[in-house]
């Protein structure tokens, strides 16, 4: 059974940093596209960042230049380094894996097949 588990969320002041991690188990995802999404109360799930199996990265406009996604295929893990956090970054953050995602489809939640339960990130002003 495939399982994705996020960790690293918490409360941080504006301008601070957090590093989220996602650990996958049940199978190897070294050749899959992986991504991070977030969802704030009352809002739709928003694309944050994605990384392809060859290391290509894509970022949402609101986080570009502040967040960095990385992965370790041998460890089946993925990280999201979040810097210069803003109160509007407050949300539940989810990691996800796509079976057939490409650089063209990474922004679309429906193209992801496996999801974690989410980790809360709260940025205070």
C-alpha cells in the first residue's frame, strides 16, 4: 500500500523559514513527478511546486524565488524549503505523486495519484 507522510509543518513568524519533508513508502517513486500543493480555509487547492524524475522544477507564481523543491530518489523522499514566509502562505501543505505527470501537467491536482494527509503551516504577522 502506497503511503505519503508529510512532516515539518508548524508555526513561524513572517520572514522565517520552514522545511517540509515527504516520505513515500510502499513502492519506489524515483521515476515519477512529485509535487506540493496547499489549501487554505475556504480556498481551492493551490499548486506550490513540482519536480520531475529528471530534476526539472516548476513553481507557483506566489512562491517563486522563495521556495525550493528537492528530492532524493534513493531515499524516496522529497523536501520543500520555504524561506521568507508570509502570512498568506498559511495553509495545509500536501505532497503528491503522479504516475504519468509531465512538466506540462504538474500544476493540475487531478493529475496526481497519491496524496499525503497534509501538514499545517501557520505564518504569523
